[in-house]
C-alpha cells in the first residue's frame, strides 16, 4: 500500500525592481517560484536573494514567508499529490541543497536565456522557476513541455500537473491556514 503526500508550489510577487523587470519579460503577475512541503508554508525552498536587501547575491534559500519581507505580497499556492517515496526524496534533496548551499549560485545568465528562448545551463546555478521545475523533473513529474532552464513562473502557474489551492494576498493565506490549524487543534 502506498501513501500519498502533497507538495506545494508557491508563486509570489514581492514587488521589487528585479521582479518588476522579470514581469515585463514574462507578462505574468507572479514572478518568483518556490517549493514547499507543508500546507502552512513552513518548509519553503527556492533560489533567490540570500539577503533581502541585496539583489546581487543569490543562491539556494530556505524562505520564511512569515518574515516581514513577505508582507503585502500577492501569491498563488498550487499543489499536487505524490507518492510518499517521491515526497521524502524531494525533501532529502532540499536537505542536501541546504547542507551544500555554498556550492550554488543564482543563474542570472539563465534568465537572459529565457528571454531569447535559448537555455543557458550553468553548473550549480539555478533561477527560481528552473530550480522548482528541475526538482519536479528529477522526480518524474514534468511541470511543462519545456526544459527546466526555460520554464517561467507563468509556465508553472499554467501547469496541468498542479492544482490551484489559493490566489490572493500571502498574509491572508497564512492567516487562514493558521486559523484552520488552531481550530483543528482545539476541536
């Protein structure tokens, strides 16, 4: 008997100058992609800024969506059901990335490849949607009919492999989930 688990994909728009430039190219309102292993978004991973105040230094990050950096952020939360072995394998991948994050950098050049529809592969470097798509791809789950190095947050948002759970303000989502969790604990 196999057990199934849910994997979540979070798309956000933080409203920074960098994300505004990405939006101009992709024409999609949400321009950052992350992968999460829990409905309340406590385990969220991506490639992005190492320091919210410095857009030039990026790499693998464990994101805290409860931090003030994510106040006033629009989002969409998607999910899909996977076999528990896939779920745990993906979690182990995140643990590996976290332990080895010094080896990884942000694939800024890869973003230019997306603009020209020409994948630019770099060793140990990802941009956010490339990372999310790669993790899914490595575990036998395609998010789009493109290679990971050309996938945008918009492609992820239109993926037939994912189910939309929520769209709106991130704070409203986290507040609702926390209220539901508190209700279940007291019931």
